[in-house]
C-alpha cells in the first residue's frame, strides 16, 4: 500500500477526529462538573446536524454560518434541560440518572424519525469535493475547515474556563460542591450553564459533522457510544483528553477502515476503550481519582 | 400466611391457569413479559443486590443464545447440553469482566461503560464471525410445533410459556432466598457502602464476583431460551445496546433491588408498549418512531415522579413490605 495513501488517510482521521473531540469535549465538561453522564449526547449531536441540514435546505446557509445561531439555541436548550430535568437527579443514584437520560434519548431519536423519516440527509456545498494539494498530500477542504472550527471552539472553551471569573466559579463547583455552596456560588445556575456550554460544543460539532457524513436518526446512539469511548480514552473530565481521545479514535477508525474493513472500525475503538479502562482507568490524560 | 403470600399464591394460580383462557396472541405477550421479568431479575442480582451497574447484559443473552444455537446448528447437540455450554461461557466471560474491573477498582459509571464496551465489542466481533453466520444471522431448524418435545425443547407456544413461568418463579424463589441469606446481606452491605462493608471483614471483591457469576449464568439461560424460541439470531439485534436497555428498564421501572420490581416492571412496560401501539393504530397515527416517542415520555414521567420505581410505593399502599 502506498505510503501517501496511509498518510492521507491518517490526516483525514486526525481532522475528523478533532470534530469527534469537540463533541466529546461537551460530554467531558458536563461530566467533569455536573457528574452526570449525558446518555443523550449523540442524540443531541444528531439534532444539531438536522438543524444545519434544515437551515441549509431552507435558506441555503452554509453550515459554518449557522454554527453560532445553532450554538446559541443549544445553549438555551441545554440550560433548560439541566435546570428543569437533570438537576433534581444529581443526588439520585446513577441508574436513575441513566434512566432519565435514556428516556430523553429515546424521545429525541424517535422525534427525529417522526419528523425526518429514516432516510439519510446531507448538505452539498461547492468546496466539499475540493482539496488542497501539498506535494502528494491531499487536504480535504471541508474536513480541514471542520477541524479548524472544532479547534477554535475548543480553544474558546478552554479560555472561558481558564480566564473568566464564571469559568473559575464553575471549576470551583467541580472541585468541591459543598465548598462552592458555602462560599455562596449559585451551584444550580452554574451547573445549568455548564450543561449549556456542553450543548454548544455538540451544536458546533454537529454543524461541522454534516459536511463530512450523512445524517440519519439512528446515528444518535452510535455517537453517544463514540463520545463515551473518546472521553474514557482521553480521561473523563479532562478537556485536552477529550480532544486527544477524539483524534486517536478518528485515526484508528480511519486506519482500521483502510486496512481491515470499514464495518470493523468501531471494534478497534471499543478494544482501545477496554484496554484503557483496564490499564489506565482514569484515561490517558485524566487525573488519578 | 400473610397478605404477601396470599397475593403471590393468587398470582401464581392465575399465571398457571392463564393459557386456559388466553388466546395465542395474549399467550405470546405473556411469554415475553415473563422473559423480561426473568432476565430483569437476573440483572437485578448484580445491580439491585450488589450495586454493580451493568449496561451490557445483552452480552450474556447473546453469547448464551449463540453458544447453544451454534452447537445445535453445527453438531445437532440439543439445548439441554447447550445450556451448560452457554452458562459456562457466560460465567467465564462475566468473571473475566468482573475480575478485570474489580481488580483495577473500576466501579460506578466506569464499570457501566466497561460493560457496554464489552457488549459492543462482541457485537461487532460476531458480525465478522462467519462460523455463526456473521451479520446474515444464524437460523435454527424449526420443527413441528404441535407436540411437546422437551428433550429437543421444541413444542407449541404453551411449552415456551410454561418454561418461562417456571424460570421466572424459580428466579423469584432463588432471589428471595438469597436476599435473606448471608450472601444477600453481604451484597446489600457492599451496595450501600463498600468501604464500610470491607472494614467489617466482607471480601467485597469475592462477593461482587459471585454476584456477577450468578447474574451472568441466569442471563445465559435467557439467551438459550431466546435462541430456541425465536430460532433466528442476528448480532445486530441480540447484542445491541438497546437490548441491554430493554432488559434493565423493567427492574428500574418496577423497583431496583426489590424482588417483585422486575416482574411488575416487565408487565407494565410490555403492556404499555402494546397499549400505545393499539392506541396509535386506533388514532391512525402510524408513522415510524411515534410509538417510541410516547414510550419515552412515559418512561420520563415514571422516572421523574417515582424515583424508586412503581413497586415500593405500590407495596406500601397494599400494606406489604417491598
């Protein structure tokens, strides 16, 4: 097999993996702060993808243009979901939280199925089939732009947590729930804000993803599992870990698709997950619990 | 005899007599309810009793079904021998997962995700496992369905109904015995506070392994039943995470950790799903997905307003202890 082909596939895996990473970043941030595993994460991702598809079909808006409005809508949606539904569950046992989010996920997937039917939808923009050529390397334009958007969004989120007072307050809630309450932080509001930010990651990742794959309602559960794999591999709650995990999974899927069979690609992701859970359960970049 | 015993005896009598007045459709629904009740009870041993959240129980159903199904398909070895192969394989698998997880101190969400990973890994593996038909599925020969052939586990729907009834009753009896035995108290102690349990001298690793072994063995039996009841197996269907969710919805809706919760939950969910189908058919709303939307809304309401499931509050209302 030609080395250029392997290199090109690897690069495509890295670029797609960054979009996966942004999606998983949302899950990781939510778990890191609220301590709830969002079992409806992939379903939220498919809703964002459909939003981009609908806006493109109706108004001819490029998915990159709708990232911010879809993101804003998802922020509100995420805020309400946490404040209204999930918040009463944060002190309940894990299986109870799981049930709640599974119910939400079932509603989301099937509402999409009712509205859009089972057929795959996509967007077609003129730069989708173009690529940059650097010597023998081919950089797919849509993939490159999607990866850049994911990186910018992730960087903005890092900056928010690092440099703003609100970000610091959220980190305080994650570090010490009781302590945050004692010093007078409005934990409920901050949790809802965090969930909203996680939803924004999903929205932007979803808008970028429609340029790379077709969307069907059935993608939701698959993306939920993918997001789990990525954050566990990278370290649940670790922000750089989510991006690293996304890239690793993106590359391993791309190479498995090339060398073995496209249908076997997620077997490698799950295999990697099992290995990481057994050898380094806190994830590659996670802190020891 | 207290009220609970009388209630149970009445329920058992009703279920034994059910085929006399139920039609073939009602009987198949009842068989399905019992199947979920039994499998839910098996899951409940691990989660409800010992506190280990498994979201990958379809793994044991699938491996059990494929083990017994494949040796029947290839070598003509019947389900009674296949049952032991299935149980041994599933227990071995459960022990490997349990050993790896508990040795490395993996618990809670991480354990749950590990169980999903193993189930999904196996699902994709079976898709590429040609000896059992790969994604095209494994089909067992369907024999004539009018005589009871217990040795080959072939017979009319009635036979499958009674098999499931015996299994569900047996699992109920076993669990109610276990819950009042040393094992049950150890498991509940581990569930409530593992560190405290260990401080009291309970070898939590060993007892969690026992729970996994028992739960996976019981679930393997469900798998063997599944193989010989439906006669066709597809990795995509049997190992899928939605199957695992289906298994655990019953006990969660009914009441985790209670003896009667899995049975009640299975009945409520199966009848609910049937009822929604009928209702939507009557309204003429028959497009894909609409049924599951309603189902999801009901689940959401139950989990929001009945945090411990349906059975504990109902049992209090009936003057029984859960």
